[in-house]
């Protein structure tokens, strides 16, 4: 029933604002096998959307530590051309986040994303998810603020 619900939502949005871009949002933008499985299934059911939105959280707490961000971020970047070619939709990174306790690593990951997606056909950009969140204020550990101010994480957005 997902397709019928998605279609109804898309039609409602387009009825009110025909120029709106409807995003199909999937998690784990680094996991090409799962993305292809789902997107091929949806393509076979004629799911209509305008933009493929992906999430990328490359450093979740695992086994007592945060893993290196590089493999998942690099895989995300390498997936872009394949996804664009296979499904014909522009791609946007609609959620990105890394541990607030690792601002230098998060900045490096974002810089890598920007450096390696700039000029990529059909890539629309990056949103940092909930950057203003702070663990002490709301319990969210993947923001980009400390003491009410942005950390170095957000520097790549200013370039």
C-alpha cells in the first residue's frame, strides 16, 4: 500500500502547489544494494517522484566507538552516478549528521562530500540534519552546535 499512499500524498501536494518537488527519501545512502532493491521495486510499480532524497549518518556508535566515516561517505559519492543513471532522478542528500563530539571529523566528511560532488550532474546538494541540536538541550548527539553556537562542522557550507 506504500505506493498508493505515496501517490495520494504526491497528488495532494501537486494539487495545491503544482511546482512543488516531491522527494522520495531513503536512509543509508551508502548502501547501493538496498537502494537498488527498493528503487527497482518502486520503478516497477510506477512510483512517481521528482527527487531521490538520501540520508547519510556515517558514524553511529558501534562496539564502544564511532567507526571511521570515510568508507560510507566515499560509497555514497560513488553511488550518485549509478543512481542517477538507473532511475533518472536528481539526488539530494536530505539528511547528514555525525557525532557532535567529533566536529573535526564531521567537518572533514562534509568537506569530502562537497569536494567530490561539486559539478556532479543531477546532485542537488546537502542538508545537515538538525544542526542546532545539542545533547545537553535536547538529547540529540548528531548536531553541529555547542554552547548555542555553530562548531567547525558547518565551515564547509560557507565556502
